[in-house]
C-alpha cells in the first residue's frame, strides 16, 4: 500500500496464521528467527528474578566493561546505552588484546566486567574475563551455555534460554543476549522501573507480531539483489541493531555492508550512498534519535539513492522508498524486536542470491584467536551456538 507522494505506508503487524513465512521456510535460519518469541519469554522468566542478585554483585562497582566479539559485541553496544542512559554508569567496550596479546594489567577495582559469548567457549573472551577478575573487577558472564568455560570463570552467569542454534548466523542467541543485558540494566538502575519491566514483558509479543512482515521483507530483499553494497544506520539504542544487521548482510549475503551511527555517517561516509548503495535505516518509534534518522532518509532520497526503513513509525516510513514495521516498544526496549525485520530481509536476500543462509562460506560457530593475532575457526563439539 502506498501513501500520498508515492511513499509506502508502514507495514501492518500481523500475528497468528497470517504470520506464516514465505518460500524458504525450510531454512534453519528462518525457523530460528521464528523461535525468538519463545526464547525471549523463557530468558526473561529465568533472568528477571535474578535482579536482586545482580544488583548485590554490582553494588561495589562504579562502571562497566563489556568484553565481546562479533554479534556479542553488537549486543554490548545496546548494553552500553542501558548502563549510561538508564543507570548513569560509565560503560566501555574492552579491547581483549590488552589482556591477551599485550598482557597489560590494569587496576579494575570498582569495575563490573561483563563477558558475552553465546557459546561461552571463545578462548579470547574467557581469558579476558578472567584477566578482568584477576585485576580486581566483579565479573558477569552472558552466555547460552550454563556449563561453559565463560560461565565458570565469572562470579555470576546470566544464562540465556535460546536453546540450540543450528544455523550459523546468530539470531535467537543474539536477541536473548539483548534480553539478558536489559535485565542487567534494570539491576544497575537506582530504582526498579515498573514501566521498563512491563515493556520487557511485551517484547516477545512484539517479536511475534513482527514475524508477519516476512512477505514484505522478501519484497525488500528483491530490490537489494544486484546492489554493490548497503549502509545500515541508526543512532542511540538502535545503533546496536544497525551494527548487527550490517554484520548479517556481510556474513550471510557476502554483501559489502557498513553499520554506522548516523552521526558518524554524516561525517563523510555518506558519500558511498548512491544508486547502487542504498541505506537501510533503523529506529524505534519514539525517542530523541528518531528525528535525525527521518532527516537522513530524506537526505538519501533527495540525493537519488534509495532509503529503506525498519521501525520509526509513520514518520520514517513516509521518508523512505519502502519500510518495514518496527515494534510498539519504548526506545530502550525496542532493540529486542527491532532486529527481527532485518533478519528476515537478510535470510530472504541470501536465498535470492543462491546462498544457503544456514551455512555461509567461511563462517564457523566459534572463532578462536591465536596468540599471534591470527584467527582460527572451529566447531564446538558440544553445541551448535555462535560466539
């Protein structure tokens, strides 16, 4: 459906039988995308009661250090915004090489170090979290494996309930990590925010509704066949979604994709956006970042390039050539669902390009980093979960 001026109206949220996936429903990736509502409900049920335990451990800390790679690193960007905006605690993303290559000890008293690895078996992340503990930090592991090395090295483990993930690209393990970080953000806040809790509880239903955009996502994917690249951009809480979707385009579709905050994009990289390099813009339906994303969409289309929207409500949809609906959730919870339409686009595009989205080339479940800095990839014999 098209609104006045030729712009698409936002996609409707569809639940129930109408949300059935289009062609390609046999891929593991698509099946695991569809499992996310259940995985999120289970994870929140298990982790929300642990808020007092997390708060007690974090009580002696002042700032947060996130230790992660890949999709987990993108999830940590969401955690950083929760810590700084909601909880008022300085948060940073660690450089594991400080610990693993340079062997430099730092005074980390008063620091809460949070290691994220979906398998819990990435040696670099395990080693860095242990290093942080030895340097005086309190430590938390966020992992999908209770019996993993990462869980064992931490003072406290937040184990997600995604279940086995068989497709190589992370989908449900990523969104359940976001749920665990939302629980962490709640525990670090000075007050137990009932509205935030209620929004978290609505997130699985929002994800379930967004599965209904699968057909529209396939149509958007058709327009990306043959492009030279894509720029994925958002800001604030949604910047984690932009980074994660850019990674998914690269690893699953072999597409040259850049994930950027729109603030960084406007400082020069916007020059790459053009007729063969569209922009995919992500935003919550409210919040201070939304006007900037809408303005960016207008700038992109006025320059003769295509702009595609995910979320952002009617404002972003009206400024884009095509848009997919996002969640009806506040900005600080929206990332738990905002990534889902993008995941559907990536899965559909991979199939249209003749790529098996379950097993992209060069991708393994666990990527280890050798002491000399080279990467070696292996399969975790005990579980099929990406780091």
